[in-house]
C-alpha cells in the first residue's frame, strides 16, 4: 500500500536517495547545495510530497525511505511540477500517478495549466525512464523544446489544461 503525505523536516535524505537513482538522466543533485536548498524550500513552504510504501515493493531491493517524491510550484493560473521521481523498484506501479493526483488535489485550482519540463524525444532517459509516456497517459501534451538539462540533454515542456471544475488526473 502506498501513502502520500506532505514532506516534512527530516525528509531531505529520502529525496537525496531518490535523486541518486536518477542522476545519470538529470545530472548531479545529491552533492549539489542548490538541490538541497530547493528541496528544503519546497518542504518549508508545503510544496513537497512524499510517497511511502507500507512494505517494500520488492523485498530483494532492501528499500527503505520514500518510494517517490514531488516538488511543486504554483503561480496561478500556471502550476509547475518542478521534480517528480519514483524509486526504480516501484516504477510502473502507480506511485507517480498517486503523487500527481495528490498534487492536483492540494495545489491546483482550475482553470489553469500544469507544466512540467521533461526529457526531449532524443534524450536517452525519454524512453528508459518512461517520463514522456507517463505524462502523456496523464493527459499532458508535448509543447515546445526548452533549455537543455544540466547534463546537456534535451528537454521539452509538457502541459495539461485544467478546467475550472476538474482537479484529478
């Protein structure tokens, strides 16, 4: 069973453990003070969510700590998924969807647009991570290319239009 809760003081190490699993796609984060500050700021302002599993999804994975994390931002009518990561052993199990559902419920009030910057179509992580397909399944549409990521890989903006009376994805 997966539970989603607001991140709190003491969750930074869990976010760093998740970040360590995706640095090969996103570039350095774990040892970057700027990433630490961003996570702490999102926690402090109540704009960070954590997914926890009652039991590890894969006993052999020996996982402890969060199985997903999300950093969110709002400047209505535009909302931003700043960072969303699911633990490798839980990808495809609905953790990301649950995080997005909770973010939409907590932070988004339509009408508006939710934006996320994800991998460009030629980025190695585009298929391997499943990020583009994930966002498309949630109803996001690909938009224009944007600046490359810190590792130099291509990025693209995805958008989801949110009507006035709908919050769930």
